[in-house]
């Protein structure tokens, strides 16, 4: 499901509360496998990370797309011409 959503939505929020480390990631899905995904994320001030983070599907407890919060960033990146 997340792979299909990532094809339609450029940005998504993923929360991992089930794993050892709690994660809140907002960004783009770069790659998916059968068990995990690589996500390039950005900070609250819209600065992209150089690295990606690996999230195991079994640890993901929430996936959000198309929310008002995400749409603010989407419009910001579109205005800046950023397509990362």
C-alpha cells in the first residue's frame, strides 16, 4: 500500500512507534523492498537530508498523505522549483 501511495503522492509522513527507536519522518520514498523502505526526509525548516533513513514496514504505525501539513511543504517546494 505504501509503495502505491508513494507513486501518487510526492511527500508522505511516516511514524514508527513500534521499533526500538521512535521515528517521525516527512519526505519522499526513494526505494522499497518487501520488508523495508528508504526515505529521504527533510527538517521542519524544509532542509533536505543528504542521507536516507531505512524504515521497516513492521515498525510503521502511521502513514499520512495529502494532509494540510504536507501540502504546505509541497507548495513551498513547488514554488522553489525543488523536485528532490
